[in-house]
C-alpha cells in the first residue's frame, strides 16, 4: 500500500472513530428519565462494542500496515515514541475490554456502577483523543521528512 492510500485510509478510519466517540460522549451525557437507565445502558453497551471493534481494527492497521511502519522507515528516531504508542494500544484494548465486560454484566437500575463506567469511558475517550493527536503529529512529521528526502 502506498503512502497516499495509507493516508486516505487513515482519514476514513479516524472519521469513523470520531463518529463513534462522539456518539459515546452523547450517550454518557444523556440523563435518562426514570430510575432504571435501561436504554442508556443498552446504548452504551452497543456503541462501546462498536468502539472496541473499530479501535481494534484501527490499531491493527496502524501497527501492521500503516503509519508506524512508514514512520520507522523514514524517521527511525521516532522508535521510542512509536513503542510508547503501541503500549498505549495495548492499554486501550485491555481497558475497553474491561468496560465492555462491565456493561454486559450490569443490571438496569445499577446507578452507581453505571456512573462509574461512564466516568471510566469518558477518561478513556480523552486518552484516545490525546493518543490520536500524538499519532497524527508523528505521521505528519514522518511523511514530511520522507517527502522532503525524496526531492
């Protein structure tokens, strides 16, 4: 896959990620009527599973055939930063798996556990945003260096 294809795919994948995370944020902020929060719990579970699947796909693409390989080949000085980003990918996988598991096992009406999961999910989304910005910075710098060295 050439660099332009990788860049186009990254834009599409990040757009999907933004859509999913935006939906999750809206659900987290949703104050349902009634004591049970059944619909909120159901919606959180469904969209959190979507995030888990999409994030897993996105991280696999980045690690195996995406910007990380290109960044390392064109700018090996990013190796430490890329190793840190890969470690964060592993943390995201574990954290999201735990959140989805908690949502799957939660009973409607469990207000305190639902609030705790919403807090955990909100914190994770913030970390993913920060992580994505670091990835974008590295990708841009590596691609610019690669283009500059090709001239």
